[in-house]
């Protein structure tokens, strides 16, 4: 097996919504196609990848560093002992001559290619990615369905409390039991009205509602909100302060007794380990949200899982950010606690297979080899247009 070419492009995933920190009016993402010399049914076998929402396209790093290193690597150095493509060895090739630290957008670029390589490896093996991963990195008995929650509740121009309630009712009608909304983009009094409006839709059951600050709060505000929302018994209080302010997170965890979730903006093993060491995270109730598509790919995510296990964390305490098919496969294979979902947002990259059905906040996986982008028609048209 040899990689013969890699094609790179950009796709817009913009919308008018905003959270407490950014709006998504100019959001885009990188896409890649990794073409192999293996031909099946008259066509080369191709692996596809992209980066999750929340980080912009990383084309410059892909074009100048990551892709050239992959194409320049000795083809044999990318293969495992059995002669099959090994994404971990390819990861070593694309990270050649990179200094430690400074993760930023580099982790996004590497993650895009890493996803494509795992898609390609599973396709070459003729397996859906979750089965391929479970056989190699799990226990060989993957979950057949994955818990998913519906992320929404964004701020938008002219959006009323009734609009927010209707949005959440729509999620429930689609089969979700747990929903998430944004807070921190208004003052506390208004956010409490918004939370209580959503709780009305959930029959007052706070355990079915998560709230997300997107890293906006300083310590005083974080504690003030924590005191106000703790009586609701929420599913979790997410990304309360800056993702690298471990001390803030630790102090909040001393005062807020409900579950805390964070990690979607940590892009490396080292940063994730510092969260566990210094962030006050509690393995009996809190959640780790590292997104494999943004954090140097699944190759790095597997290292993060090993680190968490050594610190006494169950994989079930991990629910990745991103709301896409790649993390869905990973969640099933590694027996994570679930996966995010963005019904209708961040298209064409977001969401699962076109025929996916959510029942009681769980969704199954397809048996299509690889990640299964071919079962997501609009996105597959975009990916297929990348290469001859």
C-alpha cells in the first residue's frame, strides 16, 4: 500500500449563531482526501478527513508542512508489521521536526490528516472504523449504539424565549432526551430566565440539561453562576473559564458540587494531563470533552485515554466535542460515555449518516467501511470533488 496523493480544500460551515465568546458568521474548516494506490471496483481507495467546528481551516500548515511530509515519507515507514497502513507511524512522519508545545492550529492540521488516515486504514481492511478500532485498540466488543445529546441553545438575533423552547422541543421530537444550551452571553438574570424556560420543556428535570459557558467567565462570575444554577441539578456546567486556567476550574470544583465538563479546547496529551493534575476534575462525576479531530487526531487521543486510565478515570467519563461521525466511531470502539450532536448546525460536515435515527438519546452506526462519509450525501459530494 502506498499513498499516491493528498488533496486539500476548505468548506464553509458558517451560520448566524453565537456563543458567549464567538459568532460563527465566518467559520470554515479544512478537508482532505488521501488517495492510495489500492484500486477496488475500478476506483482508488481514498480516506477523508476534516476538522471540527470552533477552529478555522488550517490550510497553510497542511500545505507547507503536514502534507509534504506525508508524501515525502518512505512508504514502508507508514506500514505496520503486517503490511497494513498504520496511522500512528504516519503521525510520526508528519510531526517530524516539530518542537514540543505551541499546539494551536498545528494540532488541527495534523488532526485532519490523521482522521483521513484512519478512514483509509479501515476502508483498506473492509471494516467500519468502530470495529477496526475496537479490534486493535479496544476489547473487540464495541458498543452497538452511543449516547448523544443535542447541543444548541445558541444566542441569535431576535431569538426569544419561546424560540428557545421551540428549538429544544424540536430536539426532543428528534429522539434526544438530554439537551445543551449556551450561557454567559447575557447577564445572569437573563440566563436564568433562559435556563428556566428550557427546564419547562424538560418538565423541570435539570438532569437533562447541560449548560456551556465556552470559557467566558472569570473566577468571581464562575462562582456566582455556580451558586445560582446548582439548585437546578444540571447534567453539567461546561467550560467555565479559560481552558488553560486550571486553578479557576479547581476552585469552582471545590464550590460547585454538580458535574463539570471541559477539555474541548485542550489539544494535546500534555494539556489534558495538566487538567487532570491541576484542574480539580473529579473522576466520579465530571466529564472530559477532548475532540480527537482537533487534538492531533485519534493517535493523540489514544495516548490521552491511556493517561486517563492511569489516573483512575473510566472511558465512560469522556464525551468528545464535535458532533460528527469520527467521534461517534471512537465513542463506540473505546466505550466512551457518549458523543455530542448538533442537529442541523455546521453543515455539511456535522452530524451522522443521513439515515441515522436517534432513539432515547442513542444512535447506532453504519457498517460502511471507514468512517462512512459516503452515507452523508451532501458532505460526500464535497469530499469527492476534492480529487479526480
